[in-house]
C-alpha cells in the first residue's frame, strides 16, 4: 500500500512508477509537483522513478482557473 | 541579406565595438546600450548580436518591426510601444530594451563597429538566409 | 465617409489631457447622459491610498452616486469603468484590464466584471483614471472621449448600427481620419440582446493591426450591458493620441523593464510545453476538467463526457488562427485572446456572413457547450459569436439554457411551452433559436432573457414547478449564474463560489485542486484561510489593471521548490516590483492583501447597504454541493457510497437510495454551514456575515457613512 496526498490508499506492486500513478488517477494537468517521502521528483523522471512500498506520495496540482 | 559577422580568432577583446555602438546610437559610453556584446570564453572571445532572423517580427503586436529591402530587421520607433515581447521572445537574447526611452533596440548592421574594430574581427557580409554562423565566421 | 455621418452633439466638455504621473491621471470623468452634465472630479491622495484604482475607484464613485434603494434601472445607477495604476503598462503581460461596476439587473447588488481590450488604458492615457456614466438618455447616444480634439461629447449618431460587430467597424471608420488612428480608438458596447435581456455583457474593443479589424473582449458578469442599453447608450468611446511605452510615467522604468524581461523569457520558454496558451488560450482546460470530473455537463449534473475531446484544447488549436500576437493589450505574450477567422454563420440575421469569432474561451465552451450537452464546435462558435455581437454573457446564457433544458427533460416545460422546440440536452439548434428570439424579445427567448434566478420564479409561478427542485437545480447564487467548474467534491470551492461579493464567478478563488485533489486544506480553518488569502490576492489584480492569467498559467518549474508553490512566490514578487515601480509606493505582499481587504470589505458593506450581502445570501444551490437527483447519485454511486462509509460510518448496502441521498444532503449542507462560520470569522465578520466596526477601523475605511450601514445592521442583529 502507498498513501496518496495523505488521504487515499493505493495498491502497491513491484515496479510501480510515478507515471503509473498519474495514469491510474487520470492526473493529466501539466502543473504538478510529485514527491515521494518528501523528495521532489523531476518532471522528466516520472516514467523511470520507482515508488517503494509504504511510500508517502504527494501529487500537488498547482492552482488553475483564471 | 546584409548582416554583421564576427571572426572570433581575430578578436582580442578590445571592446571598441561595444563602445562605438553605444556611442553611435545612444551617445553614451555605457555598453549596456550596445547591440553587440563581447564575452570572455575559456579559449578566447565570443560575440552576441542580431542575425536578422526576423522571429521578433512575428511577435510584435504593433507591426513596428520589419525587414527592409536589404534584409535587415528595423524598428519603427513611432509604432513601438515598448512592450518587450521581442525582447523575451528573441531566440538569441540579442533584442535589448532602453528603459529611459521605453524602446527596444538591436543591431541594424550599420557597420560603425566594423570601422572601430582594431583587429578587423567584424565585417558586414551578404548571406542568403539568417544563420548563427555569423557569430564565428572566418574571414 | 466622415462627411455624410450625422453627429448631433448634445453636450460638450472641453479639457486638456494632464500628464499621467506614476500610473494616475489624478482625475475621473463624470458624464450624465440624462442631463448632459459632464465634469472632471479630482482624485485625492486618500482615494489612491485606500482604494488603489480599478474596482476600488469604481466602488468609491458608485457609492456616492446611488441611494440605499437604487435599482439597476434607476437613473442614478451608474456604469463605472477604471483600469488602475498599472493598467496600460506594456512591459508586463496582462496589464490592460478594465474593471466595470454597476448595480446589477440580475443580482440587484454590486456586480463587478473585468475585460481586456484597449478601453481602460486608452481612457487613462486620455486623462481619466475612471469614467462614471449616470442618467438615462432620451434617444440612443454615444459618449466620446476625444483626446485629440480635447473634448468629451454626448452625441446622437442615428446611423450607428446596434450589434457590436457592425457598430465597431462603423464607428472606427467614422472616427479615424487616417487609418493609423484606429490603433488608438477603443469602445465599449453591447447589442440588441442586451436591450431585451438582463444578461447583457459589455464588449471592450481593440484594433487588431494584423487582421486590420476590430476585436472584442467581454466584461459580462452581472448584466452591465443591460444597464448600458437601458441608459440608451450605444457606446462609450475613447479616441486617444498615439502613446509610448512609458505613457504611465512610472517611478522606476528600469525596475519594470527588468521584471518584464524575466517574465517574457519565462513565457517564451515554458508556455509551449505547459498549457500552450499562446496556441489555444484557456480552451486547454476542457479536457483536463473532464479528466478530473470538473467539467459541467448537462446543467452540472455530471463532470465529464467522452465527447469533451471534440471541443478540447488540441481541437481548438487546429481551429484558431495560429502565429498572430493575440494579446488583448500590448505586451501580453500569454496571448490567450485567439480567434477563428472567416467563420461563415449558418443562422440568424447575419446568416451567410463571414466573421471573426473571438475565443472561444474555456468558460464559454463550458457554458454554451458542455453544460448544455453540446459538443459540436461549430455550434459553439455560432453561439459564441451571436452572444458577443448581441451583447449577451455566454456564461449566464449557457446556464439559463441548460436550466431550461433540464426543466424540459423533467416535464416542467413541454413543446407547447417552448413554442415547438424540443429542448433536450444537446440540441444546439434550439439554443441558437432561443438566442435569436431573445435578441428580438420574443417567445421562449423572453424567459431565457431573465437569467436562472428569475427563470426559476417564472416556471414556479406559471408552470407550477416544484420550488425546492427548481431551487436545487438552477445554478445561481445571489442571482448570478455559476462559472464552469463542478464544486460538488470541494467544500472550499463551494465557498469560493458562494461566499463571494458579487456571486459565483471563480475570480475570487479557485481551490478545487488544493482541496479536492491535493488535500492541502483539510480543516475548516485551512479552508477559511484559503478563502481569505486567495480572494484578497485575486481582488488585487482588479485594483491595478492586471489579468490573473500571467500569475498562474505559465510557471517556471523552479516554483516547485518554493515554500508555497500554490501562491507562485516568484510571480508574487514580480507584482510587488511592478506596483512599487509604477506608483513609487513601496509595497509588500502584506500591503497588497491589505489593499484588497479595504475594497473587499467596502463592497460587502455596499451590498448590505443595498439590502443584501448577508449570510442568507451566501448559500449555494444544492446542485453545486451534492447529488440532487437519483440519476446523479447513481452516476457516482461508488464514490458516494464510500463517502457514507468513511465520513458517516453508515452501511450504504442497508439503505435505500433516498436514505443515502438524504444522508449526503444533511452531511454536506451542515459542513457548508460550518465553513461559513469559519470563513466569516477569518474575514472579521459576524456570524451573519457583517464586517465588524473593529474590522472597518483596522482597515481604515471607517467613514461615517460606511459605519452607519454596519451599525444599523448590527443593532438589528442584537
């Protein structure tokens, strides 16, 4: 299990990447900040960054709406 | 098209071009008013100046920028409203802004720096199309 | 052409344009189209200090113009327009906004709305920080501020067309003695729709040099176009002198240029890989909102639709003309003001004409598109064009049609009542027909012309509709129709919409991601803090002449490493720099918030003075809070059932659908009450939503007439 945004529990599996989570949650908004256990992940590293089990994952969407 | 060209091998960093440009167009010695900027590199010197690519013409909302018959991008001062679109969108960072006049300025290949350079490292050349090759041309 | 045009001058006021100093002309223009009185009013230092400009100036002038019982159509009601001290700066993108205020025909309180276009900046460069127009003319008139001739006139021009796209071309031809003079002309107009409807918008023009045609941006919320036409004003016009990039004579041009160069490079670097505003404008939001269940579909019943991709940003990128500098004011390289060129109209009085369609913007696509179940881009363009030229607010119109569509689908309306129209969701032809009826003042168009709140009353009184159901589904608060975001799963956004001064427009706060997705503001106190900070921060743009988009729609990724990324600190600093550099008044973020708090609280008191602005006016319709119908519940049953388990410890499997819906309703409405308490407390208001005397004193807006309004209300509460 991993925790998403301090609220939601998501299944964990070996090889789970940041990109997998974004796809699963349909997080398509481009202005986001992803962190795993407090460490910010670079935008271009989402596909290869593995998420460890029990991780505290935050996907912070920056504000929108003019 | 007519465009300024620079031979890095000849340049000794005298910076006469910067002073001459500022003096010619703004009547000041301040090189922040020069449209050509010389920088020091590990292996010598480099120059930045407009290659007349015309990208700024596309982003200008007042049609103040245009190509003249010789292929040089010029600014109609009476149409410029100082909006800096061209400054931010110049791919090479060689469009400048003069706050006290609220006007953009750039190299117009006038050739004054060519005359001023003691090493003959600058030259006005004719090209078929705009190219960054002019920043390091052997002549 | 000029010689043949009849110009009957009713009143004339000569003036000399003063030098603009540090963003201010230091005078405002008063025009009474009823009496013909025209005069200049000085701007005091206190006015600048306490009300800044823009909406602040508007409200201060309007406060002194109206009475406690002024209605939207009273002669003393005014349309007031001001840009603000930074308005007209060309070195920072999004610095040409105009703010309009008036007593609204739909909300019957103060409405404020903003638009791009050139009117506000050119008005200031012509010597006026604001224009207030009072009175009702006998026949249609123009108000012309002519800085070249040095006079302000009220004129009858009987040959002038009415609908904006014709009027603009006509007027620019009449007023420009040489073609280049068109660059410096701007006008504010409405159209035939605004004459027959409460949903009238104002079109703010700009001359597009590349297209060699007049373009328009809209200040639409709350019906200011209706007020314009009720005053028998066809257009407010400014004919300015050519100007330079330092026309505001700022205190520190070098500082402005430094910040300007930074933001221009940031946009040049990042926009193309982020929202691509330069290629498609705000329409990029359509698919994203659909992905997050936030795109209103079928009168806000649903939040997504597979056909959203037919009208998403990628589609509009192929449709709007590319490669043009589509800023609505000079220097705006966010350039969201795109247009479809050469669009051939299929319906209405201009059928067969090829026209420019400005936009479509996200809100318009949502309102006349998805929330009406319409996903046909050509229909959206046609509706958009006609709304604009008729002078109709697309957001209010779309909401009203979607409300009527739902009334039709549940049987409140039938074909007899619609004049034969099959008014189901998705029927674009019906929406277009009603729009043309509205402009003619006929048929079902007369009900659509009322807006959602008054249409509710109409169907209750005339067709026996269930008042509770109608109240639940009609997407309005305070009489203003909702902008295009679903707030059902974000309590903070429910407040962001309804705990507002003018009504549910998201210009005060857009908190859905922070709240619903990011879980960054979980407690009532957190939400209340956000509903303090963001409305104040966002109000400030409208005091200065700024657009909000360059603040948050293109951002260097370095922002993600900042302490509070949602606030975009490096852009906040840009605004601190620009304001300080223009006015010479050195500010920080705290002073920015304080500037807004003064104006925000003043507007709240103004609404109380007009008999509203209290807790009872701050409730959203339940459609904006939770599932009204079984169909809505079922569409998200998994989510709602899970919430019953997690939030309320209930077992949905042991409950009927009605019980489940009732449990949700009880829980959600009770939480909204608690949010109100927390927000009012944070804002320094009583539980009834009244600013306290202490708060007004602390803000320095304890003018006797302001205190009198509040003290009277507080005495009544005791």
